[in-house]
C-alpha cells in the first residue's frame, strides 16, 4: 500500500562547516537524533533517480517550474532488504512524498527494464511509474549518495537534517551494486541544511536556527549530480 504524506514546508540552505558546527550545537539543546541513526548520529542514503531522454525532471528544476515531480528508488546503509519506490511532489516551497516498499527482486527487474510485472502490481505508485516509463520513457539515470545527520522536534513535526559527502555515479549506469563507483559533487566541508515542518515552525526552533549568515537556497541534489552526466 502506498504511504502518502501531506504537504510540508521545506527550506534548504547551503552552509559551511563552521556554520554546521554552530547550528548543530544549538539544535542539540532542543532536538533529538532520529532513532534510525548509527553511533555517529548519521546514516547513508542512496537514491536512484528516474528521468527521460529529454531530461524532463532536470529541465523543470533548472527552469524553476513551481509544480513538479520526481521518481526515485531509495535505500539506506547499503541494505538491499528495505527498498522504497518514492514520488516526490514539489509545489513551490511545499513538498509531499508518496512511497511504497518494493522487494530487491522487483527492483532489479525494474532496473534491468523488465517492467511488465508493474502493470498489475497492487501498489498504485508502482502502476503509475509503469505508465510513465511507457508514456514518458522514464528510466534510471543516476545514483545520488550522501550522509545524513537528522534531528527531530515533535511539536509541529519538525525535521532538520545536515547532508554531507554528496556523490554522483557520473556516467556509470549500473545500480544496486555492492561497490559504488562515484565522485563528490560539493566541497568536502560543505553541508546542505534542510528544514521540514508541517503547519508551523515552533518559535524555539526558529530562534535556534537564526543567524546573520544563513541564506535560503534552491539547492537540488539531483540537479547537482546530473551536472556531471
């Protein structure tokens, strides 16, 4: 069954290592680590993004189309036992995600171009991707990888993350491999700060993230990674 989030606010900032240290230390006074992190408070995310031969998703992002969508397959810490197919919908600064778990066997078939099984799949999201792979010629284009350090604040369902070591598979087209061949796309000291919340951002969190040097950006990991191919 598809899991559907309501629309949430999403703010992004490209920050330096010094800004990261300052903000992290502030946030730790009021927020908790995500329960799924490892001993260092982080986990590895890998996402296989889909696009067509005309780069529809990439062009819409570059051109600033306010309402757009992207499909991806996501997994964590190189564990193939839990894979999700996701559709992320953007509406200006609001975002919504629809996802469903798929098996490793289903994923490998999809990546190899065997998609007939998707037509009658019980999950509507799988059926939708099948339709768009046929009608829009969507296909896997790039693997985006990064380390995420997440923090939670229950009131307002606030989630703040620091993403680092953002990497791309360049022209390498094999996916779901034990050993990933990729390269860095941003500076090793840079972080991408993402703030997501529902109806409101609690005042305590607003005060914690206020600095004179914080500037909102429209950074896209997919766009950054596709600049290389």
